[in-house]
């Protein structure tokens, strides 16, 4: 027996292609076969171009954020949404094309990123991210269970860890005896 989530997913995977075919037939009857084919091919080419251009831009934003010492959560989610938009535009059909075009709108992506981050990160101090003119807040320091570099309020890199001081001749100053060799 299928779980309700799997049953719903199966229903969606069957229903969307059937709706796409029915809509393409109806649109083809109204505007003509060749115009419908032209629309489907045009949105497919637009999706391929978008995947190429925006994908590289999203990767650069993620890398710039990581180099700045800020977790690249929001730019990464923005890039995932841009990639989803491109893939939806590549998929033949008018419903998927409409969903892809909606995901291309920066305020819509920012809203989706903000909603996703609010579901994942409930509390903590927040860092502001800027994505194509839109501001999104994400948690600054999330406990990960491992030591990692993070930015303090002064903008410098802080690395949490332990150290042992060793003399020039290689002797450990912090021995268990507590005595230092002179």
C-alpha cells in the first residue's frame, strides 16, 4: 500500500503530463499547430539560455558569499530556484513554462527563499543577504557540531580550537608534569 505522500506524488506525476497534453491540444486548436510548436520551442531555448547564464551567476554569488565568510544558504537556494525555473522552461508544456516564468521573477524567488529559511532556521541571530536587489535574512551562526571558521562582529575570521606551545628545540611546554624545561 502506498503512503499518502507517495500516492499524491504519483497522482501529480501522472496528472501534469495529461494536463499539459490537453492544454497543448486546446491551444493548438485556438492559435494553430505551428504557433504552439513555436511557443514550446521558444520557451525551451529560453530555458537552456537561462540555465547557462543564471547558473553561472548563481555559482559566482555562492562562491563570493563563502569567500566573505558568510554561509551561502540564501544564494544557494536562489540558484536552486533559478535552475528549477530553467528546467521547467526546458520541459515542453505550457503549465511548466508558466511555473518557470513565475520562478524567474526575483521578488517571487526571494519570498520563496525567505519562507524556506524561516521553516529551516527558527531562532538565532540573523545575517542579511542581498539577492538581485532583494534582502533576505538567514541565521549567522548555526551549531554544526564541528569547529568551523565564522565571522565575528569585527569582520575578522575567528577559528575555535586548541593549541600546544612548543619550544624551539621541540619540547612541549604544556606537559602533564606542569614543569617547563629551561
